[in-house]
C-alpha cells in the first residue's frame, strides 16, 4: 500500500543517514528562492489591496534573473566568481555494452579539463538516490552513468561527464559533439531494461442501486497487486472468500462473465486506443549550478526543480554515503517551469555529480534542447483496451473494463503511480455499476517517463470519452444526453467505492453544454460551413472529464508572523513553476487578514519552527495509529509542487495559518483595545463575536467597533504577550487531518491541521518565552490527532474538478489538415483565488491538449528522443495560429457560495479538449480515430 | 587555445560594449549570457524555432528588426546597435525598474504569461511590431491578423497565447497612430 504513495516522500532512510553520518542535515539543508529586490516592490498590490499583477510579473517582463538557468556563479552570494561548464555524453543505443569514449573529434585543444566516467562514480560510492529517500526502490534506476562493459538501461543514459573551465572551449566542444558518434561499443547484448515496474487492479461491483452498499470495492477491499511473469501480469487467484486481493479478482471474474454473457439487449463496445509519448517541452530546459566546497564539506546548489525538498534531502542521502565529506547541503532554487517533469527528475543529481567533480569550482550543467529531449521525463505512452457495456433500452452503462498498459522507459520513476492514477480516473464522469480497471507499468529501453501534467488520466479519460461518443452514435442517441443519463452525481461512488468530497457538478456542465448553440446547431452549422467552404469538412465534438487533484499524501507548511510594527511576513514551502502560486497564496492571506503579506519567502525547506518528521512511513493502519502518538510525527512532511496541489492543499495550510493568527492574535488584541475603559469600553455594550471580524481598508472591525490598523493591533499583541506568529502543518490523504491543541491564551482547540507552532509577543510570560525553542516558536504538542485512515489510499480520489469542452473545427480534404475554428469550455473549480490566473491556466491547458490531440508525437525507441536528434523543428508545438486565439471562450461555474474551496485545476483543463477534437474530427469526416495524435496523413488516408 | 577569436564592439541598450575578444563562431545568445551576463533573452531551442531568444537590432535603414540570437553569430552584431529585454524598461542608476514600456505594462496587467520564459521574446516581437506600425499603420480591421502574423513563430507553452494576443491588441488600439480607419 505504501508504494501507492503517489508523490509522498518517505524520509526514513535520510533521517537514519543523517543521524548516523551527517546528523546536522535537517537543519542545514535549505532551499530558498533567490531573493530579488527588484521583484519585491509592492506595486503588484494596489493601495486598496486589489491584485494588479503577479508578484513576479515585473521581474519576468524585464528580463531579470528569475529562472535557475539565468544564474551563474558570480550571481550567487558568497560563491567564487569563476565557474566551469559541463556536458553529458549520452548513449544513443541500448543494445550493446559500453566500451569507451573516443573524444578525438575534439582534437587536442578541446579535450575536457576533467572527464568523469561511471567507474569513478562507483569507486567514489556515488549512485542514484535510493532507499527510504525515494518513493520506491530503484526509483531513479541502478546507475547514474553506464559502466564500461555494461549495457545502457535506456536510450539517452549518460555515459560520461565532460567539464571545462573555460566557456569558449566548452561552447565549441559542445557544438562539435552534437550528433557526433563518440561512444565506442562492445558486445551486442540486446536490451537490458529493468524489470517491469508494477501492476494493479481496481475492481468494483456496486449494489443493486447506486445507494446500496458495494458488493466489492477497493475502499473496503483493496487495489489488487499483480506481479510480472515475463511480460505477463499474474494476478492473485480468484477466491470469493479469500484475501481482499483474491476477492477483487473473483469480482473481476464475475464482471468478465457478465460481459461475455451479455444479451443482444446490451451494446458491448470493445476498442483499443493508443496515447503517444509526449515531451512536456517546458521552455526552461533542465539545469543546475553546483559548487562543492570540499574544505567545509558544503554542497551548494542552484537547481531548476519543482521538488526542492526532495532534491535537498535525496542529494544529501546520495552524497552522505559517498567518499565526499558532507556537512551541509545549501540548495537554492529559482522560478521554474516543468508541468511535472521537474518533479522527481534525476537531472538534479547529475548536476550534483558535476559539482562534486568540479575541483573546487562551481560547475554548470544545463541541457540544450536536443539534450532535454534526450533526457527529460516524458508523458507515458499508453495502450488501452476498453470494453463498455450499455443497456440499449435504458441507455445506462452496466459495466466497463479497461486494461491500461504504459511504457515507463528505463527508470522506474512514477510509472506505477501514473498507471494507478490513470486507472482510477478511467471511469470519467460516469457512474459504473461494475468496473474492472487494471494498469501495467512496463519497463523498456525508452527514455524514462514520469510525472507529467495529466498523470495518466489524460490517457485513460480521453479514451473513455472517445468511446462514449461512439457508443452514443451506435445507440442513435445524443452524445450529451447519453452522458447526462450516466453522469456521476453527488453521493454516488467512484470506481474505488469512494464518495467525492463536496457536490459533483458534472451534470450542470453537461446541461449547459447541451444547450450551447454549437451543440444544438451542429447539423445546420456543418451544412452551412461545408456549402460555403468547398473542400472542407466541418465537425463539432464534445467531451467532458473531471480529474483528481492532490495525491495520497499532501503535506504543507505556512508560517505567518506579525512584527511589532504591524508588518506581516509569510514563509511557505511551495515554489512557483509559473502557475502563480506565490501570488495566490498571498491572496489567500489577504482574504482572511485583509492584506497580503509585506514580506514573503517561498521554496523553504528548512523549518526549525516545525520540527516534524515523517520517518518512518506508515504503511498500515496499526503503524499509523502507533506513530501518530508521537506529536512530532506526520505521515508526510512536505509535498513537491505537483498534482495541481497549490490552491487546495497548500492554500489550506495558508488559510489555517491566517485564521489562527486572526483568532489567536489579532482578535484578542483588538478586543483588548476595544475593551479599554469603564464597562468594557466600546466592546462591552456590543460584544461582537470573532465571526463578525471584517477587514475594511486594512483595518479590523467587527459589529460596529472602531476599525483598528495593523500597527495598533501589532503593538497591543506584542505588548500583551499574545500570539504574534503562527506556523501550521497540514496533512491530507483525500481528507484533512485534524488535531486538538491546548493553545496558550486560548484553550483546547480543534483545528484541521496536524501540527502547530506559536510565537508570543514580548510581553508574554517567562515560561512561554522559554518555550519558544523551535526556531523562535513554541511547538505545541498536539493532545489528540485524527488522521485519515490508511485505507483512504485506495480511494484513489475524492477531490475532483471538472471541465467540458466543445470544439469546432474544419478538415481540409486536400491536405488532411485540421483547423480549429473555435472552442468553448466550462470549468468547475470552486472559488477562484485569482481568476486571471485560472483563465490563463485554462487557455494554456487547452493549447497543450490541442498539441496532444493533433501535433505532438515521439517514437519511443531508436528513432525517438533518446537518439539526441529531436528538437522543436520536428516536434511540433502548438503555435498561436493553432489554438483559435480570438474565438475560444471559457466559463467557470459560479461557486455554490463564497465558502467553496478553490480546487486544483491546472491538469484537468488540458484533457477534455483531446477527445473533443477526436470526436469533432469524426463528426467532420465520419471516421473514428483511436490513436493520438490524429495527423493530417491519417486523416487523408481515412478520407480515401 | 586555437579557437579563433576576434575583437568585437557593439552598442547594447545604448551603452558601448567592447572591444571584447569573442570566438568567431560563437552565437549571440552565448555572448549575451556568458560574456555580458544578460540572461533575459532565453535559450529555448537553439534552432531559431521558438523565438524566446530574440533581441532587437536597430538597423539604420530598416529600423527595428527582430533577430534570433541562438542562430545568429555574435560577430554579426559587431558595430551594430541592439536592444535586449533588459533595455526595454526605464531603469534608475541602480538598475531598478522605474517605468515599463506600454507592451510590458500590458503584458503584466493582462496576466499574459505564467512561467515567463518566453516573455522576453514576446516583448521583443511586439515592440518590433509596434515600431513597424508606427511607420506603416494597418487598417483597424486587420489588427488581429497583423498580430497573428507578427507573433506566429513565438512559442508559449504555459498560457496558450490568448492573454498575450489580447494584450497586444489593446496596446495597438490604444496607441495613437498605429491603425488606420
């Protein structure tokens, strides 16, 4: 079960490593966003508190150094000015043993100043981070570089590192090495990828009606695990009275028998789909700058990453067991972008290697685009075999079976998790009385695939939506009406037997779309367009999906402090990969406290005020029950920037910190001020409640009380020794943890967090002052904690945001080219923190989805990106002219109230457009496609 | 070292640079990044596809010309005047931004970008377009088509172009003298 921890991060091994070998490290490892005074101007907030633009906007629009890639050693405070430059030589075949490098092409002048090969790494005890610091054994593979006499695990695997002290020589050598064949190969061995990565199966048989108890479901049973016998998956035996896994397989057998014996009254639709391998093509290629200060054993690094906590801790673990002395890891990060591919990528560890062999100088390792294609994490290719059973008379879905085979390439990374998440999403927006979904995460010699926007759900849900469209055609019914008839409604169980958190509103989106003029008028529009544009075929397609956000382990920390002058400061672990999360977290504070923080730091890894550990991990309920007795234990300390998690999960920590500061600090301070004078002052006769607290123009008022400025409140809070700083840690496993804290000055309080630290104003008691030992905070040992049950891991999902997309397109019958004329999307995502950021995400997601549907494609193996010849000249990204810039429209469903949580929506927005395009192409030319991308050539072939 | 070098001088953002010894085959983007420390023009593809790396060449005859620095040798710019993204906004003596250009202001107010890696290229491409329209205004009805053509090669992976294009349209329509009719 622990293996299902999607991006959860187990610190057990590192904690052990730290205490034994380098016990300083929880304090010493740190990661900060590089401070940028030019970016710290408050102008992004208008005087009235309104958001004018992103807090990083000015820096980004003026070309300031913002990305990790922009930094050189001389830009790093305290680093030497002189640096070196490194490049990797990568394997372009994976069927023979590596023999040697022949760098004669470089001539005598351009030989590297330092050449590092795999044998040296082995000798020095350097291997990819593994053990308890990674999600699962072998997560990053077994070797960093291909060793002499060994066969590469995967295409693109590095075989050697070249370091140059001089930029001009480096730049010339890099150009000369591009496309050059400098690797000498030995014996042809055939491919030697790792063993396949994992298989799982989610089987559910519902009761007689959606309201009846499930006969079998993963939530009360289990996700059955399969193992591989060669390329074949072996599932547990089917036993109706056996283990949970055996009962799952027995239930699957029941479903299979039902499908096989389906009467002619049922439509049994069996289809095979393919979703291609894709390069996320984040515009900043992977890069890092690392300085190993050998005398002091300090590893300084500036790394482009979505997961700084993981990089800091795993790099620590990697180096701590090597021959290199390590006393401190000093990690800096910049703004970045990755769409998931800079989350748990192996690249930062190659940067660390470069630094370790830099002979005292900082070393920069920065991919060019060819190298990025060759090594960047890919979106998994999926082969999908689906069966959908629909009762013809009632047009209700009876059962669905799906087998999802994905190719993870030559490193495990998140392949099983991607398969798992794709599997649990496959039902789409429908209620399925019976479902049998399974994934097989396979290894190959392809470039490794990992966490990429969509995380498996793009692949499985797109197939479902193409299939439902075909089912509607075969049944002769309106495709949206069929969807509405089968839509998953609030309270209905998903394919794991779990009920979604909050109201499901897919039916509302469907109802809106059903009456949209593009849908109601599609027959007439088609006729009119084709009459007017001879040689073109016109089509309208629709699809709808909802996608989970978050993972089975979401840990977040926010610290808010109020200084004596009334200035607010925020510390946050999240970092900005373009989504605007730094801006939106500040706006969450503003929502509760009437103003955005005056100072803020993001990307924090070092948390002295939150001395928690998530080691060891809890794999079973018993383990969790025992471990949670320790008030300094949490199931997950921090999560990377991933799975659309900033708005809901990180936002939760930020909101709770802000609320706690209001309730424990600002409000008591205000009451004290208002209560001055006889009879309880102005407060006494009215006695408003804290729920009446409102901020007006940055002043706190309630029930007619005099509005109080922050400086006044802060002065009082500090003088009275009230709570002036709050740090909260939150944990979510498809449900937030809660805990009871005896809050000094307040009393026992139940909060939706699992750890709390407080800072008191100067006027506090000597005892409380003495208690502030955790980075100047008083860590409050919780009295009782309520963690979500471990079985929640099997729920797969309880948080959904949904989107429906209508696409209008024209197909040129002479060229096969598809021209997207317009599209309209309706999203449900709760309350939007910053609507402009949401709309940008929608539009960007739609563009990426258009790329997936029509343009982007990578062969997996020898002809693919691992061969080092791929770039954007042959890998076509959507341009402005491809996305219907001027005609696209979007709408967001109004929230049910202003208390709807903001929901993660960065991934879901790119998905529905993919099957919508496929369905529109079918409407246009009357042929169905079962593989993406749908190319002009395929369309031409279909037309002839 | 036998890498052929030649001294070169040029004007960058109004300031004289050089003479500097630069390898004859070095691309302009490497010169900007690793010799001058001007990293705002971004490396995207190295093939002239994505246009994240563009700068303005102020040509005496043609006016502002958008140039791809990843496929143009540094020495091409010897003796010429260029504007990089760092030179668009008005800055004080300490380098702090005092005033943005209308294009930059429109981009930030319209939340045109997310990660911002492509932004310098979009600012550059749009600035060149505006200066061209100042010399040769287009009919109001052709504004959208003009924007599409001018920015067509620029790749943005985050925001899907809409907010960029809308911002450019608003700058063009709100700047006197750029459109006819």
